C-alpha cells in the first residue's frame, strides 16, 4: 500500500508579500484623500457657512429669504472696511438670527444722524446722497456717538425698514460679534444670484 506524504499541497493559497512600491502607492492615495477631505472641510467652514436674509433691510441688494454665504476667514486677517457687508450676532446673542448690514462708520469715528441723513465725522458721505433714502428715525444716533476702538456702526441699505446700529438693542457692533463678510447671495423668490457688493 502506498503511503501519502504528510505534507499536502494547498491549492489557491499562495502567500504574497506586499512590495514597497505598492505600499507607498496606497499610502499616497490615502494621504491625498485625507488632504482633499481636509481642504473641503476648510473651504466649507471658511467660505460656505450659509445664512438666510430675514426681512427687507438690505433690499434691493439682498432680498428677504435669500441665502447668503459667509466668508469667515476674511476678518480673521483683515478688518471690515467702510461699505463692507457684514454678518453678525447682535450683542453676541447666539439665540438670535444672523444680521446682515453695511458698515458705514469705523472704529474711532463720530456718527450722528441729523436732518434724516447720516454724518460721519461731521461730513455726509457722498454715497448717502444718491443711493439711500432719508432716514425717518435717528434712534440712538440722534446724538453724536463716538465709536470705540473695536466698534462699527452699521445700517441696512433699506434704511427705513432696518433694525441696525440706530436701535438701542443693537447699537454699535463690536468686532468680536462679527461672524464674517457676506460674499455671495442666491435663491429666494425675488432676488438673483451673485456676489454681494
């Protein structure tokens, strides 16, 4: 009787070693994928935070119900300038909706509303003459306001339908209340899509 050898051949089970080149290629794919995900998250966090315009205060530039993208990176590097459209939480109230308004006066400047018009440092800005309606209510700006070193005075473009720095419950906006710059608008029934100017 013939004897079978103790070692039996194992079919289909060949052990392969992963070469160094394959390992490097797989590692590069994983690293590239993680970098792409990180860049995507960074872009969305920095430039893609969305809010919805509430009310008519920024018409005709931004309409009620339009979506607005917020650039959160810009004001980490720079300060808001005059005529910048900012997004902020009034008095840092996280329970409130985001407000979207235009910066009309910068830190250290004097602001007053006289004869239904805005005056900054005693001078009426040229843009106010042709662009904006006369204001029916001066609010707290009836008396001259001197802005602190981190305060901005903001108004809505639709001045007579805006709750803004003239209102005692909002007042001048502090730098740490600013979420970012409104940079792109889209959607809504009446508005067009495009960059915020």
